[in-house]
C-alpha cells in the first residue's frame, strides 16, 4: 500500500534535498510532572506504527511520482536534564536534529526532564511527512493508541493514491503525462486569446530566468542563525481584542506578526503569505500536506479591520499556483534543479503567518500528567537564506493562544520576544513567555 506525493509534498522534498529552505515541523509539549520512561517508549512504538510511520520511495519508472510506503523505523527517545528556563533553547536544538523522509526515520521524539519537576517533549518530523495539523493529528492518535489505517490503493478519478510496483508506476506515469499534456494544451490555447495570461507568463518566466541563473549551487549558508520565541495569551482576551478592533482572531494574528516583523521607521507594506488548509476536516490518519498559499499586503497604517477585509479578499481569490493556467504537475516531470529554478521557494514573502487552529483536546494530559503548554511551529535547521524575515505560528489550546515565532533578522531571542510583547501590548494584550 502506498500513496503518491503531491506537488506540495515534492516541493518540501526538494527543500530537504537542498533546493530551497529546509523545513521541519515541531510540536512542543510541557507537563506538570515527570512522564515515565515506559510511557514514552510505548508512545514511541505507537507513533512508529501511526501516520508518521512512512518514508518516500523513488519510482521504478521515469515519469511516475515518488510514493509513500509504511516504515516503522524510529530513533530512540533522546533524554536530557535541563532547567525550566532552557526549554526553548533545548527545543531549538531538537529542531536541528536530522530526520530523513526518504531513508528514514522521518521523525524523532525527545524528552527533557525539568529541574524541579515537569517534562518537556519535542516531536519533530520532516515537512514531507506531515504539516502542522497533521503532526497534531499523529500525536493525538498515538495518545489514544491508534495506529495508521492502511494507505489505500488507487482511488478512482483523483490520481493521488496508487499501489506500488512497476505496473503501478507505469499507470501513474501515463496518468500524470496525460494530465500535463491536456492541461498544457489548454493553457497554450488560452495564451492565444488572453492578454492577461500572456502577461502573467512573461512575468513568471522573467522570475524563473533570474532563479535559474543562480541555481547552479545549492542554498548557501546565511550569516545569522534563526532565533525563536514562544508566548502565550489568554484566548478570551485575544478574541475580545480582535472583536473590539473590528477583526477576527486571525486578522489580529496577522497584525501582530506584521508589527513584530516591521523594522523601526519602516514605511512600506509587508507581503504576508498565509497557508490555506484545503482539508479542514481530517481523518485520523490524515497527515498529508494539504495547503495552498495566499498573499496579504499589510501597511503600517492598516487596522485589524483593514487586515480582515484584505484577508477575506485574499482567501476568496485563487491561491498562489502555476501561471497562465499551466498545470502545476509539470513540476513533477522535471529534475529537481529545474523545478526549483522555476518555483524557488514559492511561499516566501516578508512574513509567514500560519494559523494552525485548535489542537485536539486529547493532548490535555499524558498518563494523568496535566499539560501546561503546547506550541506547534516550523523550524529551519541550521542557517538559511530566506526572504521571510519572520515566521509566525498560532495555535489554540486549553483556553490560551500560543504564538510561536522564528526570525532570521532579529539580533537575539530576547529582542524578538520584546518586539512581540510590544506588538501585543499595543492591542491591550499581555503574554507569558516560555
């Protein structure tokens, strides 16, 4: 049983291979008491047999897409002893530990015993294996002792799920080639009658040529490592502040992230990329990447109400995708170098804002130990060049919103935290920092 990678999955796979900014998902979890080693070892086993327990396998036949296959391989739980104030530094270190979605394992679990009592847990996985909500789904399923449902064979009509083996690869290659050929023919016909499409393609090709000229080398290291901060805000206060400002919890999130990212005296607008979940109702084993990106421009004078209106327009518009009607599956038929040159890092803007939403209630405890904090985020192992100066992740759990931030242009975690607290304070909000 196996499932073929989507266009988005392969974008993240290319970044894992060095073509773009590497991305690892991380769930952080704090409890009020020390979780027993036996509990964590049992959790490790269930996770290995759950929706994270898979790896990417190359196809036998050129033109077929790579596929996921089950894999129960796992790293041993990594145990540490740390002071409570060192949780975030420890978490940053765990986010840099290697995971491999192709050769496995693509995820790992770590535990920190806190001086004076309590436990911090980190679960990281390659973004190829799961997105943020998928990671939360995997943890929730493991806590309930659920293993992954078998990945289904070919689903009629959608072309995504297929069986393994050379015969299945031949079918997939034929279907993919047919979709790309048909879609390309339609796009070419559209170019003949649409001036807008021709302009869109010219703009895209200009960007692609610029990227291709610099694509002979893989991503070079930056001179500054990412720094992070995690802050918790009372959910009722957050929602009240958003309503008072004429917005929503999400538009307030975008406003706070933009204010945190904006440099002193900066007067231009910031381009904010916002992931849009295409699969809001997930099955228990649904970890697949199911997102599209939209863009929102935020100016210094924009109110939360203005950002709400701009967000509504963005979400009702077509998401960022391939230009001029050409099928995005074309990227799955060309080498990594060419695909990366054509797309670069497609979601990169000045700011990334990912609203992960409410987390499953089952995470409120583990073996009777009460959860005192949860954060979900993406991290970029090592150092990286990126247009995105700030990545922000918002989740809701236990009556609190948790704001997780990662910055590539902040001089340090304390400075990043201070800027975020200042942005929150301007909206009448206070936060507890990790």
